[in-house]
C-alpha cells in the first residue's frame, strides 16, 4: 500500500519551500510493484505526460528520500517520494477585475464557484473584462498568489451555477480526465415551456448546425451521441411552465438546450433556441449539483447551489 507521507522534510524545510512553492505532495512507499520506477508510480496515480515533463524540468521537482532523482529510478519499501509542483507565474493576458466570485469551496488543489449568470467563462474578442477568468485573477491577486486559470466544467455565459477551477496542473489534469470519463456527476435545473412527463430521457445525436458557428441541432447523420435525463419537479398551469432537474450522461455543446427543444419543451429565455423573454431575460438554466472524488485525496465531494432569484418564478 502506498499513501501520502509527511516525513520527507522537517516542518522548517517545508515552510522554507512553501515560501516560493505552490504544492508539495509526499508519498511513503510501502508495497511497490516489483521493479516499479518513479515514472510508473506517477503514471499509476494519473500524472499526465505534461505534468511529468514539468517535474523533470523543475529543479528538485522530484525527490526520493530527500535527494533529486531520475524518473527511471526504482522504488523500494520505505522510500519517500516528494513531488514539488512549482508554478510561479500566473496566466498572462487575463486582467484582474473585481467581479462577483462566490466561492463555495476551496482547498490547496481546487475551487468550486457559483458562477453568476451573464458571465462568460473565458475572455474573448468581445469579453475582455467581464469573465470568470478576470474574477479569478482578481481573487488570487488579492491573496498575493500566482494563478494559472484552469476551468474544468465550462458553462455557457448565461448559465448560472457550480463550476470547478483547478489550482495546480496536477489537479487540472486529473479533473479533466475524470470529466472525460464521466466521473464528475453534474445536475442542472431548468425552466421549460409546457408540461413534460414526470421523467424522461432524450437520446439524440448533436451536431453543429450547418452555416452556423454557434448553434447546434439534433442530427442523426452527422451528430455525436448525446444523452440527457430529466425529471419534472413542478408544473405551473397558469404560466404553462415546468421546473425540471436534468442529469447529463454526455457533455455536448448546448446539449440541454438542444435536447429540450427537440423534445418539445424548450428552455425559456434562450436567445438561440427559444427567444421568449416574458419571465426571464436569459436561458433559464442553472448548474445545481456537482459530485466527484477529490483528484488528489480521493475524498468524495458534493456541492449544491440553490436556484438564483430570476429562476424562482413557479
């Protein structure tokens, strides 16, 4: 069995390193595989090729029993392997701007943020100063910490709710792989027109709409498989609106918006797929629940974000 170890350095050594370091991980080797190398050990724990290259290029990025080591060196019972992730420069070209940045959870490796509606995830041609990236850079600049912006589960500009940011390259690589393997469970709340069944599933492939660089559509010839489950929470007869909960089994662009329109129950306020603004001025979609295993510790984490005020209309 192999687990975290705090015996590689004294407390004074660790404090000295932390003066310029961002993240230190120590592993006590108890039962290595026969002939296991540092490289195979790291790969077994999900360290990506880019992270390993970074460690090899970092002075004292990898230490075995307190001494610098090659990734080709073998590990023996009782060894202590120390991994030092040194990222002293933050993202360049992203200006820090004091914007809403509601932090739901934070530790050494990740942040969970309840993103407001109307805030793009990344800067773009028309959005230089009003994005989640700008807000994150300001948040960390106030703490005096360099920060490389890595958003794991991207939300549309007008979708509110929970999103995850990685605070170091290892957490970013592991969370990205978890997302790709569907190990991050995501649920959304939406307001739709009409009264859908109590529960249902939409299994329909999604492709880019021809002659559009933004819109998507259901297309059984060109599309990639997309699966959305939904559950009706309540129905407002007077407004003919329903509040539904949705669970994604795939992660296609605009998946919920396209699937619910295809099913006959489009989201209200959706400027692309159902521009009906009687009750809300943006697509009525909220990332309400996230659950996943912590990329470093393995601890199970789950988070919930209640509906924002503009969606509490039924």
